[in-house]
């Protein structure tokens, strides 16, 4: 873990280092956009540039209001249901994935589909299909109303149950306790998932699971960063939207460690009362929150006397995902088109 004066890292000049000031900001790294979010946003932008507006997007492409509004201004039209997309038009599936039923309905409506599902979410879908074909009852650990859970559950709805806490594990009933498998939502709290998985293993000693954990690298890394820094802070501010699961989990991680935390859309959501008597504020961002909002929060804190800003890097993060074939082929087919990756 390394701490660096942020003025050596941000040319915007939003943050500077003033050792004479007792008030400080710890800017966590990694923070903000993950590879799946970068990929999903780029897919919408490239689709708009390649095909022109309008481009329809099923659900929010990522769970961040600022990002969605920015893309809407460029010509993206966000809809809750495939039926809202005119027949034959182009539609993008969000990073959270969709169920087979949605895919089938898109075919019926002759929609031109571009799939922006995060590859790590696709991994969970593939695991669900595999376990269901092998005759397992599936337990999906996650939040029922989350878009990702709805999509994953749709792969094998007849054999899948969702649990959100340890108490729900105790109420589970399956045809064969020796043929049970579990999967998890990619954006859960590591500690929360660990406790639920442990309860599942106690209830079903022969339960099967994924070869590697389903919680994504970015979710884990951002939670680890909070765990490493929260004890040095009086307050943790997490930049992210209220419907962002991974952002909410960051607040929970901080509070579980005894450091108060708040989820904020941007600096206007900060209550000045939160800063009373606070010397050190740790700032991070969920995996779908853009850096410009983080800079906005840092600027707000600077204006209120937090003159020392240090970027604390807990671990490096250099993951990148390629574009889906629908986008690559469209780019190649366009005049002067070349292959592209993100």
C-alpha cells in the first residue's frame, strides 16, 4: 500500500498537498470505473458513433445516473422493457446481463442486439447453465431486485432459489440435499457472501460451487481498499448512485469497521454536518462512478479546509475487456473501419 500526494497525479489541480493543514483527504485507489463498466459505456458510445442515434438500451447501461444522463444526451434511449423498443431497431443489453427470455423476445421483435453484458457476469450465467444441466438445485446468493440476479436466475428459473442473508439459508428446501450448487452476484460484500456461503456449506455439506469466486475483481479490490484505509479515517465518502450494489457495499464495509460512511451521488449530496469535528475523510467511488464526480467531491472538501490530499494505492488494477463481436464487425464493415478493443 502506497500513499502519494495527489497533486503529482491529477493535472486538473483539484487536489494539492499542504502539510501544514491538519484536515486531509485520503483518496483510495483503485476506485471508480471497472473494466466491465468502461467496456459497456464504450459500447454505447461507439454504437452511437457508428450507427447514429437513436440507440435503445435495455435498463441502465450501468448503475450511475450521471453516466446514463450523459449517454442520453448523445442519443441513447433507455427503456425498462424490450417491448418499448420499436420492432427492427437496435438495442444494447446492459452490463448486468439479461435472461434467455429477454434474448428470445428480442429475436421475436427482430431487434438488432448488441450485448454489453460484463464478461464476469457472463461467467456466472455459464456456471448456472452448467449446474442446471448436471441436475443440481441452484442457490443464487444476491439481492432479488437487482438486474444481475434477474438475468442469472432466468438461465434456470425452475431450479434456482435466491438467498440474501443467513436466515434465508435455514429456510431452503431442495429435492436432493446432495445435489445443490451455489453461485453469487458479482457485486456482493465479500464478508456478507462469506457468511452466507458458510451457512450453505453447513446446511448442505456436499454443496458445489464455482471454480473461482463470482464476486468480481473490482468489487473485491474496492472493498479491500476501504478495509485498508478506513481505520485511518474519521469518515468515508463513497461516490456512486443509490441503486449501485457495489457502491452500497463499500459503505457497509466501512461501517462494519466502525468508521461512519455515506453514499453520495456527487458533492451536492454532502451534508456539511457530516464534516463537523472530522479531520480525515477517505474518498472512494463505486465501479460505475466516473472520476469527474470524485474530483468534484475533492474540490468540495478542499474548499472546506481539507488542503492535504493523498492518493492511497492499495493494489494495482490493469484489467481490460475486448469489445463484443457485434461492435467489432460493425466497425470493420464501416468505411475505413478497423478492428478495435477496449
